[in-house]
């Protein structure tokens, strides 16, 4: 792989733009996941009675059940959101960067 | 009132059981002494069918395995969907089915909390690592770390981390397999361990990654299908109503209404966070999981594979929780599954197996037993291949031969290494039969998170990482995790028999990961060598490759 090719890509404004947008997006989604999960862990540790409330008057299922299930589904949905944007928007820009660099 | 006495005896055991359950989830399925059961014919027949089918696949795969690329990464032509199933398969060990359902059976909601910790690592792996792994990697994760750092020390470190994880994990799986098979099939422990070891050697030596991947895919489908069927059969007894099931479970369980709320399992926030970190970042440092990212065609497929894997694993966790909850009502109140003093035969981790018999009879029990055995086989094969690659690709080809080994020599060494690992696993499996192995998977996750993961993620994201920083910092992480586990209650008190543990927490990750990151950072900062400057300059090119895939390994043309 020639050094020139790398240099050309590094100068490409599209590359700089893509690099920034993608990093921001990835960091944002990661932080959301970490906040949601460690927030949940902290509730488990410090306020378990919140999760122990019955779902409705007289029910055995607790608030914790749908909350837990929602976190599982949410984690999956987040992967879907990232893959959708990365595989369409980001990869289209990426192909253009490689084309412009004359690969 | 007989039930409540039975159940209180059961919950007395839980204090002990929790220690086990912590690690049992990811690793060894069955702990402690088990009794050999009568020979189970339908289970053996169904398992033999699986063996014949997978041997057929291995034969087919062996004919397609010609180059090193075929052997290590299945030619790099696996699709995102297939790889998603294979990753999910690697992650859903027999212990997930048995351990998580056993935990829900014993502790209700706490078991569910565990599964959440197991899943949330995946989105982070996707956002931060998946495409970079694919774009920078070739055969092992050491390829990525040594992209701009010095080959010899880095590959020595990476291979040590990989082998430590692989061997610990293998022992846990072997011992779990031996006991499980004793219970389910009525075979002797030693036969079971030999059988698993030999099958694993056949798959990997002849079929390489192609066979390992397809065995994993088939097993993932069997496990997802079998689990779903069991949950449906069980739920049909409660009119498919979760509220009815929960109400009945609360009625018969000793914990009563507390069953549906967070209990004592994660009461201590430091332990909870430390365990959460081990699960999340340990996963991102498991060599057999990382290797899967090199088998897909490109970064696009690598991303898709995490999407599918997360979906399958998340779905499976929910199914397993329903299985555990149903077992409380269906199995926990049925005397045929209980010993004279009211314990579950074979321990809590047998809840799912007993449930399969209760809802589907002997034939369904046979099927689920065969699936559990297949699961162990598939997981140990993935581990063996990852260990063999560390030996042949990192240690032999790069460290000893300095990159001058031919491809055929390298494949030959990895086949020999597989045989060596297989023998080691059999011998250690037999030696550890009567040992308390509860700490092993926890330790494997601890090392993966404290040695492999910090070095890998910093090599991807931090320009300032130097060879010295990675090498010494990585080993410091490895030994800190090891030392903290030895000093923790799991070994210091349970095995060595001391009164009080020197390190009070069961999970070292919070402390050992922090130590590793700090050591790598500090040593890299102090490194003012010319080599270090050169390595920083190469970072820009590495960035271009990791972001755009320029120069990344392509798929082999088959």
C-alpha cells in the first residue's frame, strides 16, 4: 500500500468529516448504553425497593420485570441503529473516499 | 408444609450455591459431586446423530481447508448472519442454559439482572471495536496490537493472555462436561472428558475454522430451538400468562414475594460494578470471540454479525429466564426431581434438564441433553482453535521463526498445537474432577478484561501507546487479576481454608482493569525511546486503515 495513498486520504475533507461524525455517534451511543446499564446497577444496589413495586394493584409481577426486558430490547435496538447508519451513510462516504484516493 | 421445609433446605444451600452460580453461568455447568445416572438411550442416540452430522461437516470442511486463511478464518467468507449465529453460539454455553435457569430457579429476579450484564457488552463492542477488528485484524487479535508495535514482545504478551484465558475456560468446560454427561447420559466421568477432548481435536485439526463455525451455527440453532420449545411447553401450563406463572412461583418458592425483586446477590455496589465490568469488557477480550470478527468478508458484515448476535443472545436470555421461573413451579414441587432432603437432584443447575423431562418426557429430555452436550463440544472447539492460533500464528510464526515460517509449516504447527491443547484439556479435566473450579471462568473473564482488552482498545484508540507500555502494563494487568482472585474469598477462603479473604471482593475487574490501564498509560508516557516516536507516527496510517478498511484482509476467492 503506497504511502501516497494514505497521505491523500488523510488530507481528504470527507475522511476528516467521516472520522469525526462516526466517532461522535459511536461515543454517544456507548455513553447512552453505559448510563442506562450502570444506572440500573445503581438502582439495584441502592434502591432495590423501586424495582420491587408491583406492576399494578395486586399483581405479582414487579416493575423490575418490564424494566429489565426493556433494557435487553433497548441494547439490541441500539445495535440496529448503529448498523443501519454505519452500513448505509458511513459506508457510502467511505467508498467515495477510497475512490477519490484512486484505489 | 412439607414443601416449605424442602424449600428452606434448598435455600440454605443457596448461600453456598451463589458462590458457584456466579461463575457457573459462564463456565462449568455442574459443581460438586454428582451421581452417575442410568444410561439414557434416547439422549445417546440423538447425540450420536449430532456427532455423525458434524463429522460429515468436518469432512466437507477439511477438503476446503487448504491455506492458513481457510484454517484460521474460514477463508474470511462467512456472512454477517452466519457469524452472528456463531458468535451467539460461542456466547451461549451449556452453562448459560443450565446456570442462568438454575439461578432464576434459586433466586428469581436476581438471575434476570445477571443476563442484562451479559448482554450490554455487545453494543459497546459494536460501537467501539467491530469494524476496527475486521479492518486491522488477520488471524489473531495480536495482529491488531502489533500493527505498529514491535512483534516479539507484543505477540508474547497477547499469546500469554489468550492462552491463559483459553486454558482456564477449557478446564471449566471439561469438568462441567464430565459431570453433565455423567448425569445425563450415565457415562463415566473419564469417558466423557475423553470423548469431548477427542471430538474437539477432530473438528479443529481437520476442519479448522470452517468446521468450528458450522458446528457452532448448528448448535446455536438447536439451542435456540430447544430452549424455545421448552419455554412454550412450560408456558402452556400457565395459559401463556406470565402473571399466572409468577403468582404460582411466588406461592411455592421459599423467598415468596421477594422472588420478583432484587435480592442479596448484587447488594454490594462495588461487587455489582466489578462484575458488570468483567462481563462487559472481559467479553471484549475473549480470544475465541475476537477471532470470529476475522471470519467475515468486510466491516459491513462484521457490524451486522453483532446485530444478529445481540438479538439471538438477548432472546435466548429471556427464554432461559422463563425456563427457570417455570421450573420453580413445575420441577420444584415434583418429588421425582428432588432428593430425600428436598434438594434438586444434581443441584440447581439441573433445573432446566428436569423441566425438559417434566414437560416433554424422556424423549425431550434426551433431545435437550444432546443439545447441552453439543453445546459444550462447540464451545471447546472454538476455544481450542483460538488457543492453537495463539501458539502457531503468534508464538511459532512470529516470535520463534520471526515471520519466516511458510504457510504450510504454520498450519502444521497449529494442528499439532490443537492436539497438544486437546491432551492438556483431557489431563487437566481429569485432574480437576474433584476440585472446586468455581473461580476459573471468573478468572478467565478477569484476565481477558485486564490484560487482553486494555492493550487491544488502547492500541486502537491511543496514539501514545508504546511497545513497552503495552508489554509491561499488559502483564501487570494479567498478574493483578490472577493475584486478586487468589486472595479473594473464592480461593483464599473456599480452597485454602483461611478464615478471612485478604481481598474482600469476588470479582477483581474494577481493580485489576484500573491497574492495567494506569500501568500501560504510565509506562508508555515514560517511554521516550526512538522506537516509541516511530510507533506514534504510524498511528495515523493505522487510523486510515481502521476507518476506511484500506489494505484490510480480503475474503479468499472460493
